């Protein structure tokens, strides 16, 4: 095995969070060496992995993008290729790409109190090697890149055409003029349906339960005016904070007035789809707005495809697959040449890395998180996890603000270990992720817990996170040694 290479900080994952983490390390901890390990053969994370038709951001790029590098594209709801170019250019412009090691899959990380460091077992094209670091930072997101959620459907093997999961989209799939069924109702389904409907014979979105769907402009006219008046950096900052404020207001309004927001969402969907679509059936979920994330469609593209007859929605249960389509619980049969199972993602904690502390397996699912960043009982380990009610990437800034404060304090005082201590016995625990979405509820036990008291509570509010970062001490809840 190749001799171990040591750096101060190892970042796992070269997606949005990993690149943002590297920027903040360079900016706030310039005396710390670092490297980024990426399991895949290229950087970009989700935006390099997913290749299904129409893939795009489901949030505006002023809030989804990096705070430190302006988004200069015309579209605020951007296509995956543009997002990937933006990420790659950012990594190159700030010299972050020089620190990225692709095809480096971390399979095990072991902490030693005696050595005060992590030792990582890493699979590379040249065989297995070891790397060591003083601090480990996981930026792997929530998703299991190796598998998506693919439920068992009766008679699936009988279907005569292709069955495709969006996470593993075959680039040679020809759907021009074909009848397509897309099973699902979430963000992936509402993206795929209008994109395929441009050339397919007809696309049916088969949902077992509806979701709230809202239209928004692909190009924000206010952003266009702001960018004509102000320099790029200032315009980006204005749009970012304006959209953050709007989002927080709308989220709180929806939580306090769910019936009013439901009625508004149904009216706008009905106006956009026309009388041929029964919005009370197809866009009227059992849950309240923001119990699950809203699905946004740029320029009403899904609604337009339905209104023009290129796509349709069926809300029903699935009885079984047949040779030529899907038999529904109601007895109806939907014919299909291609079936797309946009049935959700499988969640995974820290990329599935096996953790050990002083030779003992460390089960992060049994821990309580400090500010949603560090796990009780596990030293010198932090993770970037996103907001449930806002773009995932927005939490990278306040998270790295805390991580960099911890790193700088440790270096200044000669400390080598920082470990969160669990809250006092008797404090109430809560799930790490507070969404009721199926893909979350299926796998919520794979994540640590949070508490209902500070600093063990995860705030779903960027403004309070920034205020807490600026004014709160980071000492309480952390044990330095």
C-alpha cells in the first residue's frame, strides 16, 4: 500500500458543497492544507451524475448558486449543463480544481485519539491507499449514487419495452413518437414529463398521490433589470437576498395559512392547464403546502404540455405491469412503449463510509447533531447538509463559517480534538430531516437525530443561521482537547 499522505482537512465530495467548502477553507483558514476526494471520475456531484431529459435546478440560481461567485446566466432556473459549467469554472477560477482527486473512493475512516487524526482507506485506479487528516469534512449530500429507490411492481418482467430509472438514464434511449408513462409526481417527474413530451408521441404522468406544483418564470424579469443597473457581484447579492427574503416569507405564510395557499396553488394550476385537467384530483395532495417540498416548473412547461395535449396526468394505484403497459387499480389499462420509474431517490449518510473511533465502529445514526453539522461522540468530523425548505447549497456558507471558526480556534490554541457532547439527559429528540416526503420517511432511520434545544437543534432558516454564526459562541456543546 502506498505510504499515507497527510493534509489538515480532507473534503469528501466534489459537488456544490465540496467546492463551497474548499472556497471557505482557502478564504478563512489559509494556513490549513486540504484535498478533495471524489469517488466518481469527474467533479460535479449530482449535476454530473444525472442525465435524464430536461434536468434543471428546482430553485433559482441566485439562491442555489455560490454566494461568492455571481450567476451570470440569463435563466434563473438553469439547465444541468449550464450549472455544471458554472461549477467547473468556479473550481478553476479559485484554484480549487488543483486539490481535487477524482476516482478516489473513501471506504473507511478511522479516528485515533492517540494520533489525533483520521486514517482513511481509499480506493483509487492504482489500488488501495491510505490518507490521513486532522479534520474530516463530508460533502456527499443525501443521495446514494449507486442506487435509486425502485419499488417492486407486480408483473414488471412481463413488460415488453424499456423500463428506465432517471438516475441511470441510457443516453441511447429513443422515445421520439413513443407512448411513455412516467411513474412519479415529484421534482424529477415534473421535469421529465414536459421534456419528453416535446418529441414523444404522448407522455402520461402516473402518480399514486399528487404533489403541489407551482409555475415560475425561467428568466426573472426583475433580475434582468437589476443586472443591467448594477455590477455583477452586487446584482447577484441583491437578487440572492431578495429571493431569500421572499422564500422565507412565502414559506412562513404557507405554514400559517395552508388552506389559502392550497386554494391559490390549485387556481394557478387550473388557469395554466385549462378545463381538460381536473386539478382538484391531480394537483391537490393530502398534505399541506411545505409538508413536502413544492415542485416548481419554469414557464409553466408541465402545465402547457398538459393544456396542449402532449402530456396528461393519471392519479391511481398500480395493479400490475402488462406486456403493453400498466394495469391500474381502477381497472383501466394505460398503454406504453417505455416506462420511466421516477419513484424517488435512496438516501445515504456520508456516502456510506464506514466510521471507526479508537478501533470501535461509530454509528452516526445513534448520535445527536451539533447544529446539524457535527455528531456527538465522533471527533473532528463535520458534514454539510442542506435546508429542507430552501436550496440545499445555501447551508454551506453558515456551516463552513462554524467549521472554520472551530479549525482556527484549534490551531491557535494547539488543540487537536473537537468532539460534540450529547445534550443533557431527558432532552427531547427529533428526526434529522423534518420533511414528510416518502423518500425521506423510508430512510430517516439512516440519519442521526437532532434535539429541540440549542445547540442541538437544526434551524431551517438561513437568516437565523447567519445571526447565530455572527453572535453565538461555538464553545457550548463542544469539547476541545
